[in-house]
C-alpha cells in the first residue's frame, strides 16, 4: 500500500538534501584547496550559483524586523537533492 506524503515533507527533504550536499561540497572543496591550492578540482567544488533575495522590512510600532536570505547551490548540493528525492520516493 502506498503511503501518502505531503508537499511540506517533500520540500523539507529537498531542503535537507541541498544543505547536506552544499556542506559536503564546501568541505571537499576546502580539503582540495588545502592540499592542491588553486586546482581545478577546488574550483569545481567551491563554485556555486548564488541568488540573493532582497531584504524585506516589516516595520512594527516598537521595532522592525528585516528578513532576507541567499540561495547558494553547487554541484554537490544537486547530488544531495537527488539523494533526498530518491529516499523520499522509495522510503
């Protein structure tokens, strides 16, 4: 019998996969940067596409809140998303 999973759980799985893959890519890139500085392998793992969402300010009576974040995706984070989707699909 197939289990129903919600869209929220899918988004959480994608987010966790992207964060795990991105962290692993950064660690691998830093290790290669330490042992082979300036190498193509280091650039491959550390190069990422970035998109910065502009900050949004919510002015309140006593204080104001500012929200904003940057989305940074590298090759290994895409692999992490793929692994997360695989586990989401089959488990």
